[in-house]
C-alpha cells in the first residue's frame, strides 16, 4: 500500500555518492501549462522528501510541470568537491491528476537519475 493517497506530486532526493538523503536541498515545483504558477518552493526534510500540500494533490491539475533541484547550491553547503551540476530541471506531464506522481532524484556531484517512481 502506498503511503500517499491518489493524486499529488512527491519529490525525494538522495545523494548516492554520500549514501544519504539530500536534507535541506532547495526545490521548486512549477506548473507550466495550462496556467503558469509556482506551486511550491522549500527545502527537503531530513528524509530527503519534500513536505508540501502538493504531495497530497493541492493545486495539481492536468498539465505540464517542472521541478527545479538546486543541486550545486546544496553541494556547496555540504563542503563537497565539484560544482559540475547547478540547477537540475525536470519537466513532465500530468494527464490524470487523480494519479500520484513520485519523483525519486538520485544524484552525485557529477550526474543524476530522475524518473517516475511508484
């Protein structure tokens, strides 16, 4: 059973090189279409998850969205080598706002993987 009810967009980030969640990374969630709007901005919790009403579906309708992960800023704050990645954008479409969209973001200072999880 999922920990989230139907609908919503959840975001979770893990620094796989360090083997820990991206506690404190700044993220933004924007709706691009049909009505452009910044829906959320904040920092990830100690678990690496974004706790915001959009996780529960607030403000989510069918349309195009973008998440911005402020990786470079976060890595600089961790006193980590490498400033290759800066802001990582991820654009995606929501056709059915009743479905839940989980976005697991796994990264190192040099690359990333981002996909729709379950």
